[in-house]
C-alpha cells in the first residue's frame, strides 16, 4: 500500500548506503524506508525490488514495489539491492539469562543435567545474569530475531529488553517441589512480578512459568494457575519433555521420583500423562493463554486436550535431540490446528541459538520455514495482530538477510524493532 500525497523515490540500484545510527529510546524513531532486492511480507506474495516505509509511530506505513512506496521528506532511506527483507523472526522459547553458561554442563543424563543447571545458576552473581541477558538479546538481533519468549527466574531479560528497546514476553519462573513450601514460593513469585511489572509495556510483556512437573508440586501448580487467572497473566510450562517426566507423573517412578524422595518429598503416580495432569490442576484451562514447551511425549489424546483449551506449543527440536527425548509430533499438532512456533531453548542445551537450524531439524525449509519462524511463531505467542508479517499498521519488526532472492539461513545485515534499528548492517 502506498500513502497518498507522497512522491515515490526511484533511487539508484547499488547506491551508497549510509550506516544506520542508534536511536534514543526516549525519542520517537525517525521515518525509515528500507528497500531490498526482494521483500517477503509472508502473508502476501513476495515483491521483487520492494520497499517498506516505517512511520514515526514505529509501525509500517507502506509496503510494496519500490516505485510505489513513498519517501517523505526527512526519511532515512537504506537500500539493500542484493538482500531479502523479511519480518523479524520469533523465538518461542529461550533462556537468555543462561547465555554465559554455554559449554559448562557436561552431564549426559537429563535429571543430573537439570540439577547441574541449578548449581551453575546458584553460583552466578547477579551482574553476570545482566550481562548474559544483554548478550543473548544482541545475539538474537544479529540473527534477525526481533521477539523472544523467555523463561527465567532472575528478571534480567525483561529488564534488558526494556532497557535496550527489544520485544518479548518473559515468563517468570517459579519452583517448589515440596508442597510444604507452596505459600513461600507463591509469595516470592508475587514479589518478583511486582518488581518487574513497572518495566512492562506493549512491547515487553510479562507472564508466569511454573517450571515443570519435577520441580513444582501439585498445590503450587494450582496456586500459580489461580494467581495467573486473577492477574490476567499468560502461562508457559515445560511439559511432556522427557520419558523420565512421564514416569514421574504417571507412575511415580524414575530418576525424578528418586531424586524427590531423596529430599524427603512424597511422590505418587497420578495414572495419567503430564498434559492430562496439568489439565486436572487448572494450569491448562480455556481462557488462560498457555504456551506448552516441548510436548515430545504426547499422545493423540494429549493433542486433543491441548487443542481443547486453546493452548499453543513451543517446539524445540534440537534441544529435544540433544537430550535424547525424541521428536514432537509436529504434523499432528499442526493438523489439529494448534498454534506451533519454534524455539531454541538455551545455549546450555544446544550451544548456538539458531532458529533456521531448528526449522531444518523439524523438516521445514524455504518459505514454509520463514512462515513458521514469523507469523506462526507470533500466533503461538498471541502476537499475530502486532508482528509476524509485513503489513500496513503492524509494528515494524524487520530483518534484512544477506541472501536472495530465496529465503535462506543467514545472519542479519540489519534488524529493526518497532521502527528502531537495533542491529547495524555490516560495513561495506
């Protein structure tokens, strides 16, 4: 669409391109016009030699062929004649506060691996989480990721997103496998949320995450579910990730059950799957947005339950593979109409955070991969009306990738969040 009353700018292919300048967060972004050899709106056909105009409100004002997209006076115009312009990518499951722990956990079995992560976190000073969060966000921007769904306990990522001008939803984790500590765990969660709420905005959202069945007691699950409904907060939960988790929930056996009993915590089987268990406890409930992370060990009945409560799924194929958990039934989830986005999980699991590699591991390539990494990821987070495609009125979250005309994995030459340049292009 082209705005009336503005002239189109013919430009010059291969013309010199000014280096982007960072924008102060307390000032509106300048008008920005990006021209690329190929523009992929995702929800509309690709546009050869296309352009996007971003308004001072950080939203897309026009998108179309270069000759039809205006260039108002005072617009900063950047041209990438050999590159591809796409919506910013959406990473549906991260632990960016753990960026500093890459390569530090060598445990092969999952239950000891989880314990080691906890030990490494406990040994990390607060300032290191702040640095890790910022580095993780910048690494995401460098790969064209403009929105993250972070699960963490420190609040460092939400603080960094607010400070740096990023976009994401941060699910504040809560732990407590001992029912006797339920009230204390809930009080700690409420205190953390009260501290973080002042930093939220339409671009930075807050949710809650009762971590997983092996770290959260049934009473705490119920309490957090009730709290989220009262406060209007979405939920993210690790569920049906491993066979060990299924053994714990269904039978009260396995490594997680043994570890809990060693701590003096009573364990009993519930005779059902982890998905059904969370449904019984009210964590999965119609009307409460819930992101189910992993969903590897799910049956057709579990898929139907997830659909029945309108929950979404974050699929992390490389993490699942690294831990030997198996493969989530992606075709069945998509066939059921469940919103599914791709996530990288943490660097502790996979080393590098690479959404294109996640798509490849899921058997998805090309335009289909781009769609799943953008609009489908946005839909899984309930953000599809705001981001995920290049459409007039949507937030200007975009990435310029170095390869064209087909969309292929590459780093980002330029990344834009809400109309602001957050990652600069490479020097010529």
